């Protein structure tokens, strides 16, 4: 379960003042839920995801995930928790251009301390399942946008995270690739029982989720 209270994120604006990017009095997502996070640009969707993943520490507030208060963890403990508990799919796949597809996928497993041989077998199986069998040695520059996003999906789920965050994963894809990515995401969520949060502007994507959290400017829930 994800539970948060009085979450606030402020950032300096360069003029000595601070801008509020996120303000949530309460957040609750059941364990194993598939939930859409919706709201206009600037409503704090990415900021909230960064806080839930431990990439960013909120200015104030408390976040507990599966019984762990991640806001109370040390930097080292938070990094270890993130590596073993969180999968993150970005709007752009963010593949390292100088690494092969397989090397990009195995990065997260290496950080999480997973057995590399077992991780490679899992990566090959998932590449087959998403229609990219035999792509392990390819470089990202030789992939289409949809193929890159499928590689990003495999990288995010390889360590079987309990929390999967997808930050507008279909925003830069055409209709067919969008449908593929959402099918992979939702099928994986059902298969693994993980908690899935997907930020989206797309009403068609939102309609696929039985639960939604709506943010307004500044992050206040609506």
C-alpha cells in the first residue's frame, strides 16, 4: 500500500523565491492496484512520481510504501530500496546510446544485485514476449520509438518490482505502439500483482484503469 500525508515539494525559482510544485494532504493507493494519475501539465505528476520512487525527497511530509517510511531512510538505504522495489518507465525511454539493448536492460538488475546470468535469461524471455527477440545486441540508435519504449518496459520490470511507475509512457508514440505498451503494462500488473501508477493526459489510457487520482495545479487532489 502507498500512503502519504502532507507531502509538499518546493523548488527555488532563481529569484530567491520558492515555487510549490506539489502539495498533497493525503494519498492512499491499495496494494496491487492499477491506478491512473491524471492532471494538466504543471500539476505535479512527475514530481509525485519522483517522490514515490525515492529519486526526490519531498520538502515536507511522509510517504510509506509497503510499510516502509521511505522519507525516513538514509540516502544509501533509499537507493537500495529503490533498486529492489521500484520500476520506472519514462516518457522517453532514456536508453544509454553507447550501450546495447541488453546492456541497457541489465543495468537495473546489476544495481539491484541480481544474478546476471538469471537476469539475462529473464531479459531474453521478456524481449521475446514484447516482440523484440534477437534485439539484445542492437544499439538504441537502430530502434524505432516504439521499440525503445518496449526496451524501457523490459528494463523497468526485469527485477519484478513491487511498485511500477509509468510517467506518460505513450505520449510520444503512435496509436498502435501506445496500445502495445499499455497491453504490456496492464498484463504485467495482473500477472505480477504489483502496484501500477500510470501518469497520462490521454482519456483513452485513463479509461483502461479502474482507479484514478486527479491532480490540479500545485498537486492538490481533486
